[in-house]
């Protein structure tokens, strides 16, 4: 994984993104704030949906809530991806060697696989008859919080 990350960092440098991301005093801090906004959109919206699946707010129809919140979660994920590329570009060589960063990426992949499995198993209108759906919702909550926590640990480990 480290070799692939170093190659990605080299490519981002070759296309000039590293220089842009680290040249001025505002690019990195703004990208960092935008990244946090992405976390809020993703974890906030998907977290509410997960909590509904786990039994909170039963009076709210799950299909309606899903249609309202999933696009916000996807938007948050896209915001995180775009800002994450800028943040990685600024310091890719060091991040490639960071165990906390690699853990974050692995947790993110597991969380995305869990989200895809959830969407495959649960279909709007079919209710919550499958216990695996609740396990997936709980895993989603834990995984996204773990992704955000691993991201914060990058600066300290």
C-alpha cells in the first residue's frame, strides 16, 4: 500500500497539484476546513439514517428519510474525496508512510463496502425484516467514526 501511495504522491507532484496545495498560505487550511465539512455531511446524514435503522425515530418513514439523506451523504463523500486529494497532495510522501493514514484508508474502504452491501440488501418499501441490516447500520456508525478518528490521529502518530 505504501508503494501505491508514494506513486500517487509522485503523480500529484508531477501534475503540479502538490506545488499548488502547499504554495500559498490558504489552500491547505481551506482544504482542511472543507474536509471537515465533508465529514459533517457524510457522518451527520448517514449517521441519522443508521440510527433510524437501529430503531430511533420509528415514526419517520425510512424510505423517505433515505431519499432525503443519502444524497447529502454522497455529497459529503465527494467533498471529502476532493479535499482529501488536495490534503494528500500537499504532504503525500509523509502520509504514505503514516500508519494512521493507511488505517484511515482501509477503514474507509470497509465502510464503503458496508454501505454498498446495505444498499444491496435493503430496498425501500421492504422494511427492516433482515437483522443483517441493523448490523450493517451499527457497523456504519462505528466505521465512519473510526475513519474520522484515524484521520485526526494522523497529526499525532
